[in-house]
RNA sequence: GGCGGCGUACCCAAGUGGUUAAGGGGGAGGUCUGCAAAACCUCUAUGCAGCGGUUCGAAUCCGCUCGCCGCCUCCA
C-alpha cells in the first residue's frame, strides 16, 4: 500500500524545484500555445499552498502545462456575489498562469446531486429541496440554475473552463472510484450506505493535513443522529442507500441510491486531469471537510498524492463584517448590481482590488469606486492609438505587473501598476501603451481590448445625429443656451457630450 | 471547548523588520475650458486597535488587553 508520506512528497518536490530552473531558465521564450503571449516568459510564480501553509514557488508537474480543478456551484439557487468572487478568483489565477506562459487545463464541476442540507433529521438533497419547493423536477432545477450561472460567468467575462462537468453525468465514474476504495479496504458497506472508513485511513496518517485538526478535536458527528450503522461518526458517505423518498437514484453494485457529495470532485478531477493534479482551489470554508475528504478518498483509491497545490480564497463579507452566505438568506446577486446601474465588470475590478486571501468588504459604493477605475481605463482605451508600437518605458510596467501577479497573485498591486501606467501616459502625453494594456487585460478580463475600437465602431442613431448636428450649429453661432439645452437632451438619451479645446465635440453613449 | 483569521486615513485596500506607509474612491484647492465633462497637478495617516517587550531600527516579530469574524453542521 503506497500511501505517499509527507516526507516523500517533500523530497520529490525538492528534486522538482532543483530541476525546474534548468529546464526553464528565467527569460526562456515559450513556443507553441503560449507563443502569442509576447513578452511574457516563464518566471517563478509563487502561490500560497494550504497543504504547507506557506507561499511556495509553483512548479507544474508537466513543465508548462497545468492541471487545475476548481470547485463549482451547487445548482439549487442563484449564485450570489460572494460565489462570484470565487469564480473571478479562479479565473484570475488561471489567467495569471496563462500570462506566465502556462497552458492551463481547467476543470469545474457542477453539483446537481448529493449535496445535502443538514437542517432536518434525515438531511435532504439541496437540489431536490428546491425542486419540491418550486414544483419542478430536480433536472429542471439543476438546468435552470446552471444556465443562470453560466450566463453570470459570461457577464463577468470569466473564461469558460476547458471542462465543465455535472455530477449526475458521472455516476459511473463515481461508482468505479468507490469500488476502488472498497477494494483497497478504506470503505465498508452498511445498510444506509457505503462509508469511507476514516479510522482505517487515520492509520495512514493523512487526514488532518489541511485543517491541522485532529479528529478528536472536532466535535464530529455530534449532531448527526442518522446513519447509526456508521462505524464512526467521522465516517462520511460515498454512496447513500435505502433512502426511498430521494428522487434521484441510480443502480450500483451495492444497491439503488445516490452518491455522497465529496466523491464527485475526486472522480471528475481524476477523470479529466489524472491521479495527481497541480492545483485545486475553492473557498476557505472547504478546508476542513470537503477538501479533507476529497484527499482521503482520492489518495486511498490511487495511493498517490491527489493535489500538489491547494489554494483557498477568503470570503466576500457584508458591511457588518458578516459573511454573505446562502444560509443567512439575504445576499446580493449580479442582477442587484445591474439594477443599481453598476457595470458588472466593475465588480470584477472590485474583486481584483483586494488579495484573494483577504476578506473583502462589499458595498455598492466600493464597487462604484472600482467602476470609476473601469471607466478611466475605458476612456483611455477609446481614444488610444492602437496601431502604434508601445513606448519602451512600458516594459518596466509590464515587469512590475507580472512581478505582482507572481507574488501570490497580488492583484491590488498589479492594478496599481496599470493605473500608474495610464496616468503616466496621460501626464507625459505619450499614449503608446495599447499593446501592454491589451496584455494586462488578458489577466484583468475587463474587455478593455474591445474598447480600443469603440469609437470607430460606434453607430450613431439618426435622431441622435440630428441633435448633434443642431448642437454643432448652435455652438458655431455661440448660442450656448441652446447648446447646453441640447446637451441635456442628449444626456437624457444616454449620450455624453464632450467639447474639446479646438471647438470640436465628441459624443459617446454612457457605458452603463 | 478546539482550529483559524482580522483590526492601516472618511470609504475600499496593498505593505509583514530598514529610504518620504502603494493604489483607488471621496473631499479641498488649482490648470485647461463659453459652460460642463474628461484629463492633469497639489493637498488629504509623524502614524498602522491599545499597552508592554525584543531590536541600532517594528504597522511588520513576541506577550497581554480590547473589538470583530470564520470554521468545527450545508456553505465560495
């Protein structure tokens, strides 16, 4: 039984590190998939690894290819802004790696079965609970909220993961994985389900690595009165049996039932990324239970390390410092921002204004502050000389930008670099920074590139054009009363007038 | 009870042993302008919850105190 010990992991890690720089000396230009990223080269990228509780240099298992699994949504409710911070974080991590020349294979799950509530005695599947409440089938509920979720990703300009996989499409993979765990003796079959044998696994001394909590310290099982046929209250379900009221059931070698929540991530991560994946990310709340259990299951089945870098982000919190959570009932969603006439991409920028490991205090005003930055950048891009080559001085900003990202994803610092560069471009009246800005936007993801051609592509409606023409006439006759009146009319229709010093005027619609 | 985190200006937020404590928002003043907007410039924390300690030197390390929060049970 080859459960790899911590010591073994460390030594192979050291070997890898020692070998790394020889394969990829700083400054090496990449070819192939990363060749389009001019100017970015594989440099040391540091990230906080929850497994070691320290910032480590990231070294991919396979040179410049990264396998990345991030926790996706349970599709029983609209994802709120706290959730969206999570996906923006995952997307930013991926983009930062790509900026460094890595090719990232990103897998995200969609949980549509097996994620239980714990309010009631028996517990209830979250998707089914919503289905009952809304009078729809679990599939309808899952699809409905999945589609809303995907739409939100699109609105926030989050890149689609290479694989998005639903748990219910991978029942067979989960059954196969459970069978392997059983074969290896780390699980047992009881009347109420197939359970992972934590006591047995503890002998291998792996569980508790993430949370640093011994099982005895946890008050595990204290409030879980069901499933009396578990050997130990710490044991968790791999497959649930004999729950006839459950709507979603599948046949298995152990009887009809449905999978436990944790097993899907192990099964799908390993199916699409292999037994050992480079990065696994998720919310900090998943450290003690969900990810701990994932590790236990996966490594029991394969005898190999499951995840090399576990990365956890902190919460978006409300103004009283309390977490914005589903169980609390009230939480803002993307539509609340749109209803408040805030550009959703401002929320993206807002998320980047804090480090992923820090709690971020949410307020509409704070997002509006980020929106000012968004439009500052848009305003610059809309009139920037795209066709000209960048000035040499931009190189220093590119270096600083990358250095910030590579320092444990310090996006606030990176953002500061971007703003300082644009400020310098304005101040020195040297606007040849578009190429660099476009590169930055590959990480920022605020659709900046689209703004460069904005004015040229702009179609002015005839009625707006009529107002513009009349205003030009009024201004030429120095009829400023009429001119201001027309400005107000244009404003009411969403168009802003901007008068230049030379007497010309520019008109563009408001962004939001 | 156990584990973990936080407290930096009016607001958001970097910085975690060593030049003037990033950046943004907001505010004040100014340049430009018919006005407005945009942009630019100047100013806006002798101090980083409080009190001790270590150090040549601390927001940064240690101790205590106060306040806030998360997890241990579904949660990003």
